């Protein structure tokens, strides 16, 4: 199972996470987020991230020019489009970086939305629906994943914690490749609790 740690805002956390078994580090470029990083990131810290950890930028309904500029500035390996971007918009970036499309899950029918993005992204991220584009710290009913039948891998997000990880380990789905963690593994918004993340990795390796 892959692990994406999202919402990082400081170089100290970057350096602490690099030696750990992390697949992706996520940086939020949405100005309404408490974890907004543009102008705060120390680029030297990003430059130390090894190639096997994908630097992922999270965007919400941003302009093409803004995303292109940030991809180049921070040498992003992957972008996560978390708003109401069209399939054409998502597909535009696939020659520039890996594209993750977030699908907000409100009920079982939400998985139908994924169909129109099937050929426009490299993988999906299923997150609990929110009018504020994520950050709820709440889970959706993971049994609903049984209704997802597309041939496209996905990450699971939304309220994942040490307390409910045993339930995640029970999910048996061929396309389920990883989890995305954020608010439940923080000391405060944007500052990660490294010890909690270590505990999670231990649980993942059990």
C-alpha cells in the first residue's frame, strides 16, 4: 500500500519524512486552504526530495497558466486536481506530469462521476465530499467502494487515522493502491506529527 502525506508546509517535515516509506509528498496550492504553501515553501527542501518520492501539487479550479508555472517552479512530478476541472482540462497536463483526479464522494452514486475522467487522468483519489474541497477530517462509507468497477487505480482519502486504519486493511479492491493522510496526522494545520506517521507505517507493515 502506497502512502501520500499531504498538506506539508515546511522543510523540517520534508527532511523528517524523506527517510520513511513515503510514496508521495503533497503540497497544497489552493489559497483558501490552511495549508496553502505558495510563497512559503523553501525550494531547497523540495530539491532534496529523492526521485522515488513523487512531489505532488494540489490545485482547486486553478488556471492552466498557474499550474504550469508551479509545475516548472517546483519541479512537480504529479498534480492532483481537486476541483471541478473538466476531463479536457485534466488531460491537457498528462504530457507534463502525472495527473490525479479527486472525486468527492457524497453517496454511492458519486462513483459514476469517475467514468467521465477515465481517460483523462492516471489515477483517482476518492475523498469525502465537502463544499470546501476536502479537509473535512471525515470518512465516507468505505463499503461504497464496492460499487467502483473502473480499470483505474485509486487512493483513499478523508479522515484516515490510526484509529480506523484496521478497517482500511480490510478493504479488498483490485484498484486500491494507497492512502492519503492529512489532518489526523498533524500537530496543527500544515505541521505533521511525525511520530503518528511512524506508527501508521508500522501498522501498514504488519
